[in-house]
C-alpha cells in the first residue's frame, strides 16, 4: 500500500476513542434461532421507516444493532447488548448508541459522494465514483443474503435514509443521495470489519481485547489511573469482538477487493500489506468514533425580541431592527463518556475547561436563514418573503468569534404597495435559523493537537488526513418568530367585499420607410410614424356579481400620441428647347395627434380563489376610441424647370378633433389567496397581432396588480 511505514505503529499505539472502558474479552452473543427471512425483511422495513423520520428511540437503535449482528460493550468490558448470530464480529462502546441516536435525531446528513471521497483520502489511487458504485452493488447483493444479520443490516441501511430523498439503491447521482448518521456509522463499522478481515488474509493477528498488553491506553501515557478509569484510547481492539466472526459475515467484498487492487505497491510484503490494512481499519474506527463525539456539539440561539412588526410602506423596511445571536460550543457536561477523554486530553495539553468560555468554538462557519412568508400554502406558492437580513449582514459565510458567538440583524420587508392607515393586523409565523459545520473551526485541529500531546506526542490522529476529521454533519438551531403583518381594508367600508389595484397597458410602435423619387428613382425622403398609447385602469370598487365573477367599473386614464411625418425632396435636370435646366420638387407634412382623457371602463374578472382567473378589458371585436386633437402642417415647393412662371411655394396648418383607438385586453393567471385577500398579479410584453395604424411592429407591455379583500 502507498502509505508511511510508521503509520500502523502510531495508529496501533494511540487512536482516538476506539472504545471507552478497559476492554476485556466478551462473547459475541448467544446462539439464537435463525429467523424466517421474510420476517427479517419485514422487521428491517419497519425499523427503517421509523429511522427515515430521524426520530428513533434508544431501544429501537439497540434493536437495529443487535439484529445487524453488532454487539454493545459496557465500560467494564462486559457485553451488555449481545449481537444476534451470526455476528459481524464488531461492537460499539456502551455510550456509542446514545451519541448515535442523538446525532440521528438532529437530522444532519452527508452524501454517498462524501463517503466515497473519505475513502479516497485513504486510498489516493481509488476512483471515488467507482467506490460509490461498488458500495451500491455490494449493498444490493447483501440485501438478498441468506444470513439473517447480514440481510437485515443491508436492508436497513438501504431503506433508512431521510424520507422523500433518493435512496442508496436508487439511480440518483452519488452527490444527491443523503446518508443519515446511523447509515453512515453502520457502513463504516462494516468497513472496519472488512478491513480487519483483509489484514487477516495477509497474516495479521488482530489486536482483539484478549491480545492487548496490560495497562494499554491512556493509563500507559503518564496520566493518573484514578482519573482515567473509564477512558481508554485504542484502535480496532475496542471494536473487533471476534476475529473468527469477521470471516463468517464478511461483506462489501467487491469494494474491498477494488481497494486492495489500487492500494498495493510492487514488491510489498504480505506483512506490510497486513499492517496497511490494519492501519486503515484503525483510521476508519477513529474517524467514526470522532464523529460520534459531536453528539455534544451545541448551538444556543436567542433573539432579542421574537415579535417582528412589518412596515406598511412600499419604500422602506422596518419597523425596528432585531438581532439573533448563536453560540457554538462543545458541551462537556452532557454525560457522554467520551467527553471525559477529551477533558483529560485537553487538560494534559494545558487547556483548562473550567473557565466560563471553555468549549467555545471560534471560527465556525455559520449560515443564516430568516423566514416568514405570505400565504399558508407550499413553499413555492409563498410568493413573497416578508423578513430579511439587513443590508451588509453576512448570511452565507458568517463566522463565530473567540466567544463562539455570531450575530445577525434582520427586519421586516417593505410592502409591495403602500397600505396607508386603513389596515388590520395579521399575525404570521416565522423563524430564524443558524446552520454551522465544524469543518472550518479551530476545534478539530485543537482536538488533534491535545490528544496527541496527552498520548505522548504520537497521536494516531496526527497522521489522519484532515479531510476525515472535517466531514461533519451540519448542526442547526431555530428560534420561532411572530410577525405582525398588515391586511388591507375596503377603504373604510367594513362589511363589504371590494377590489383595489391597477392595470397598466402601454403600446409602442415605430415605422420609418424610404420615399423614392419619381424621376431619379433614388431615396429622396421618408415617411415616419411613432405611436404611444398608455392606459391606466384604477380599481376601487365593489364586485357586482358573485364570489367567482366580478364586473368592476374603473377609473381609466388614457394618454396617447401618434406622430406622422412625410418628406419629399427631389432635384433633377429637364431638357428645355435648346437648353437644360434644373428642377426641384419638395414637400413636407406632419400630423400630431394627442389624446389625454380620464373616463371609465369596465373590467370583467372570472376567478377561483387559489386557482385560475381571466381578466378582460374592452370588446375584442372593436377598438376603444378616445377623442383628442390633431395638428397638421404641410409645405410644398416647386421651382425651376423650363417655365419660370410655374414656380410655386405654399404652407398650411390646421387643428381639429381626432381619435386614437385602444385594443382590448385579455390576460390569465393564477390567483393567490391569503388571510381573506386574493391577489391577481402578473405582467408580460409581446407584439400585437395585425397592423396597427400601418405600424409594424407594435409592442404591448401590460402589468396588473389587483387585490380582492373580504372584510372580516
């Protein structure tokens, strides 16, 4: 294998927390009747369903371990939870199940790709995608094993992932397959046993409890025996229960064969291969135990004022700034036995955990999420988030200070429209969440240094790649909020159902075409047209019909302009009797139509609250004609040619009534209902069909924002 020759020695001497308690030999468990395989499958499916919700009981976890052939050892070395037979030959320490249940309940996950990358760190020549693929193939094979413990283990592991997420046996990419804390730990335990079995195949004698020298562990490192009675550092000796059982229930064979094929070096002896595999088993054990210690990794989240009031304004946020504070720390008083080991290790390194700030995690990444939405539907239907961090606050990459604390300031978000004073308060639920990972904090490095110092300076974790230590499940904390929002009234007319809002329609068209000379044939002028039609329909009234149809009379404000101009200027030679002369013909004309009028127009709305609606303005079979004024000018010049008396020049101007036409509007969308208020909002831009006033194209931009209010 491509690895330092000193690595297995260091690992065997001092690896992190492979067991707590002075290990002594213990039985693998009593001989039990082999259950019916159908019953095994049913039992695995039932327990997996419970674990998919992330809320297992300690008793259920003990049941899973026993049914998987995994024993639990007491701190005094005795077997307190025997494994069903045939056993896998591996065990957890007495307090491991509690730590594992706590981690599972928190709901954090790593992905299958993360697990494969972790193994690739141990085997640099391995392909992570191949590792994930072979692990899946082995799991598929073992779900059909005739050995009840192996079959239960595989079926439980593959079925107990987070509910609603791609499973281990799905075709989803490895980086989209989440693994819970229990899944991850059970797979790692299987790999510990498999790696130890590989070492056996190369002739290794496994350091099971029966083979350990007296006083091995922290006791031999100069620490007081009385203070370390329940804290022993070791390697696989605390995890391997029965070397013979490893051969009986060996699994993940394809994966282990692949890792063996990519880890050897030419000329490497069997002893070196055995030592390498034993070192790998120790590393995986230490990594797994290290993760379990983070059952006491804590986040305390507080908010200075959990009631947030949102502004009524459409131009400013508020009212008031609120602050959330999270403290990230490692609680050394939760009763998890491993913490005694950490306390001793840190004290030996000169780190005093008796001070008030003991356990604070400095430099930990913190991601914030502050949230309260309008509406009570699914997340995607909650169209507007009504809480937000203050501008300049670090939301995605905040970090804790020396005291382990990070802060976030937040406030209510401005309204989509100014609500004024005629409103009713509406209370809504919100939350602020902080999510952290140990990955970038200094704690992991401090633990490695302290444990190495406590163990005489040659701690096995010193040689462990940092990637193994930093792959932690994110830990999160959430504090509830009450958000005081506002609901519109019907302009003081309590008891009625009414509509407010606007529909805005803007048509814009432009055309420019060349004019060709009748004599020269070249471009001698142009015809230009510009059209702007702007209409704003303001709704402030009561529906005239039913709960699903409304005919609303709106105030309609029309503003329009149509500019037309034509120029012609051609000069050419004419042959007269006996001579040639130049002749010029020129004409210019303009017509400017302006319309500005406030009137009324009906809007018809067919709708179902929370479903589709159709909005119509005007008759699609005719134009809405609005009167205005048109100014026209004209100029004409004819000069030169054979007859000087034919020269002429004149101009005119006029002003008279004219009309512009507005096309009908028909739009559709989905109504959003909340708190007795139905919102119809939308907008789009498109080219009007046909030829409007000879202009092509005419682009229409329409926006609508209507609200139907049902009074309380």
